[in-house]
């Protein structure tokens, strides 16, 4: 029997607004590529697991008749609903639930997507659930972005993380009210997928340019599990001043540009 770790509700406490405003948006080419890969034509249903603030759910809504965005974090879902209302999205249902607990009887979906959330899940168990949720011609798309500042070679990102460490300590925090420590994945998504019931998989990559200012990168940091606003607490004003001064010392213009890869790992139930 698979043991599912308890969900940690503190993982992104206070991050939802920053997530919606400052996380890099997926460029249109990603959704066009998904449309091509899975032959989307406006029919069927989409399930976006770990949907967060709706960064995949909302842009993909017009490729389906119905869409469900599922996430265990109520703050994320509230912000996602606000974002959807702002663009007039009417075919999305937002459900507070864990991917590990979703019933195979809930519905059948043409496509299931998972964005920046798969590494937080019990991956083998979720893949089993997803397989049973798909229509016979259905597919899965795991969308990975690679903007992890903790392991970046960019001098300005290294500077930003040095400031984070200066105020929050050397260890990368993750959940448990700030007491948890990040543990890298030992097995890749591709390896986990290869061991699942899915008949085939393929990988696609696109690149896009992301521009930052000092303020938008600060907002990005507040959207991460390792630098929540609550972690900074009463030192927030001094932390922000330190970050701005340090980044401007690296790049006086205050403008930062990087090229980011996005990987789509596609899998099919029957192909």
C-alpha cells in the first residue's frame, strides 16, 4: 500500500498573490505546442493538477469545453478565481483537493496537465491516478520551467540568493512553517514516468526571454517556498533594501534579462 505524506498547508502561505503577479508566465508557444501535440480542438475536458494561481489553467481554457483546476491551497485557488474572472473565463471550476486523493470516478479527461507542482506530489501514485482519469486517447503533459535561482549560474541570481541566505540562513527552507529543508529529487520525472502504465512519452523544449526589474524579482522571491514574506517577518524592510542594493551593485540599470527553457514531458495512455 502506498503511503501518502500529509499535505503541508504552510508550503506557500502568503505566496499566492505574488505567485500570480510575479511568477514567469508561460509563453503562448507552450500552449500552441500542447495543442499540436495532443490535437486539441476545443472539445473534451482538461484537468490541471496543482494548478496554483491558474497559470496553465486559464490560458488553456479555450482549447476545451470544460476545465478543472485542482489545488490543495485555498489561497492559490482564490487568486486563480480572481484571475479567471478578470479575463472573463466561464468554463473553469476550481476545486480544493490533493491530486493524490482524486477519485477515478470524478470524470474522464482528454488532457491532464501538471506545471510547477509535480515535484511536490507523490509522483508514482499521482501518475496511476491520472492514467485512470484519461479518456482512451487522452494524454498527460508535465510542464517544467528551469528558473531555479538556488542553482543558477547568473551572477545576479547568485547575489539574490546570497541575500536570502544572509537573512534566512544557509539552508533552503521548504514548508513546516519555515522549519522544513528542501530535499532534491533523487529520481527524475522521466524515470518515474517510464515506470508507469503510460504507453509512451516524448520530450519537447522551447525557450523564451524573461525580463526582470529589482521589484519584480523581489516579488518572484516572495512567491517561492524558500522565501515567503512571513519568513522575513519584521526584517522585511531591511531585507528588501539589502536585496535592491545588492542587485544594483551587480547591474546598475536594474534590468535583468535571461533565456529560460521550458520542457514539456508528454505521455499518452494509448499510442
